[in-house]
C-alpha cells in the first residue's frame, strides 16, 4: 500500500489561526499532492517506490503573506516550487513557477518568480518577477532573455480583484480554488 505525505516545513505554526485563505490553500495543496501521486504511475517499476512514501515537499518560505493595500489588507501567497518523488521540481522552469495569491479565500494565479509587494505613493503594487520568454526589450535582443522584468497588479477592493495592464493576459487571474 502506498503512503502519501505532504511535507511543508514549518507551515503549521504559521497557519494555526483561523483564516479565510486557509481552506483555499489546503485545497490547492491537496490538488498538488494528487498530481504528485498520479505521476507516480509512470514510475511503477521503480523498486524504491513501494518502500518509501510519496512526498510532496515545499520549503517554509514558499507560503507567505504580502500587503495588497495601504489599509493593511493582506494576501497569502503559495509559490509552487514543490518537489515530488521521481519527478523532482516539475512545477517550475527557467521562467519561474506558478504562484497563487489568495485574497478572502479566492485564489488568483500567476507564473514567474515569487510575487512581492511594494508601496508606490498611495497604492500597494504586487510585482511578479519574470524572466526568459516572458520578457521583451526595445531591441528584441534574444541574448537578454535571462535579464529580469516585472509584471504588476494592484488590488481593487471594490471589485475584489487585481487590476493589471490591458495589453496582455491578466497578471493575476481567477482560479478554481474559490470557496
């Protein structure tokens, strides 16, 4: 019989208090563990498979909070730099990983490096570091694809969603992990 383990180092003390985002975060974690387990079928001939539990690992600094408004509103971020038996770090690539930004139990999804926020005058701006083919420059020099660029989003408390530039896909898009 296979055993399944979700290893999130130092996560429980951080999220021990009741939080609207906790249920959504748990659903995302459960979904990612299910993916890890389902991928093991490709490795059913690996001898060590039967003796060791399937583990989805995530470091403690991959779940954190950021400010999304100047009045103290916070979001929970899950940066999916997981590792899993036999498949390693399948969630990430040179351009980063998927991240979920959870606000009031509703998840927004983006791709890149770890999102963070900065204050810009009277607004909190969420920055998503990008690299690789996500970035463009004025000379279209393909050698600079490793240079970073950033997408931005601003929380709209009236609409309960993030605003971002209209010339590209949404920086933070709604996802199915809503309550």
